[in-house]
C-alpha cells in the first residue's frame, strides 16, 4: 500500500510538472520574417498619397469627424510603413514604433495621438440648428435664430477660433502623413 501511494504522488507530481512546463512561454521565439520590399515603391507611395487625400477630403466635407480622420491617418502611416519596409507597424505601440529605425513615422504617429485619443473637440460633432437645452430655443443666441423670411441654411454655425480647429488639425495631420510618405527612402 505505501508503494501505491508513493507511485500516485509521483504520477501527480509528473503531471503537474508537465502542465507547468508545457504552458510556459517559449524563450526562443523566432521573429516573423519581414515582408519583402515592394517592387515599385513609387506606385505604393502614390497609392498612399491618394488614400491620405481621400481622408482629408472626407473630413473637409464633414463626412468624417476630426477624431476618426486622425485615427485613419495614423493607420495609413502605419500601414505604409508595413508595406514599404516590412515592419508590422499597425500592431505596434507608439513606444515600439519609436524603438524602430523609423523616426519620421514615429514622430508623425505621436503628433496624431492628442487628437486621436484626447477629448473630442466640441465642434467635431455634426451641428444641428435645433437647441438641445430643455426650454424652447434656450441655448440659441437671439441673433442666430432665423426669422420666418430667412432660409434655415443661413443660421451661423460655430464661430471663433475653435470653429475651424478640427478641420485645420486634419489638414495639418494629412500634410504630416504626406510628408512621411514623400520622404521615405
């Protein structure tokens, strides 16, 4: 009987050791081979420049919010780096990007972070002419309410320095993305 108990203990200990060792991460994980460089980098650059222009145009037309535009531009920069250099940038954090030998792309992505992950600008949301306060026309200034003879489209939208901020930030971000694509060697 003592030998049976001892054998059972050895079997359980062996099973626990097997489970522990087989589920540990491997130390020598080989990195995936980088994808081959494209045959024609100039056509790839032109394709990404067109994509960047499309995002800027959608943002300028109001079909894409400032935050969504910045996120799309960041993804385009990262995808460009993947396609041109074989570095899996879309899956990297900013710190990992900065560790790679791609300083222009890392700077461009880091410049997009505040608009991409920060609080949304107030003016990036679609404007409507109906007030959102509880009382009728409570939050609409008196001079912005159209008269019966005025067309509804003549109601002034947001004004001041923040009114053009989201679109301006998208234009600046798009130019930064274009610069990364144009200057890539």
